[in-house]
C-alpha cells in the first residue's frame, strides 16, 4: 500500500544520507550538495531512491532491515530502570550539591 511504500522510500532516503554524507554533516548541507537547484536535488533523490538509478536500493533496504533488527534504545533502558542509572544523572558533574530551580539564573 501507499504508506508501506512511503516508509520504504523514507528508509532508503535515511540510509542513502547515512552512507553518503560527510561525517557529522547535517541533512541540509548534504541535500544542497546533491545538485544546484531544489528541483534537481529532488530529481536526484527520486532517481536513486525510487528509480534505483545506482542499483543500490536492495542494499539500502537490507541495511535498514539490519539496523532495525539490531537497534537498542539506550534511553528506553534508562526509563525502565531509573534506579540503575540514577547515579549517571547529576545536576553538576563535579559535585553532588544541587541548586534549587528558584535559585537558577533565568534567561529570557
């Protein structure tokens, strides 16, 4: 159906970005590097993600399947077992003292 196809294209987009972006490069600069105009950029993505112009869609799909199968949500573990991780969360890294919220500087 339509939503399954949409999700497949989103997954491919994310994998293509992960595989082709420079280290720590955000999506906007990466997208701008694809071509000189937005229309050309979208066409370039369509060619790769939908029309499989590079012949990599199967690989992108497999990589996303592997990612989803092996993903571990570290924050979910913290939420499920807060006492196990409470020692890692302190207001200040160099002291056990705490500052009440009403004494904190408020930036407006």
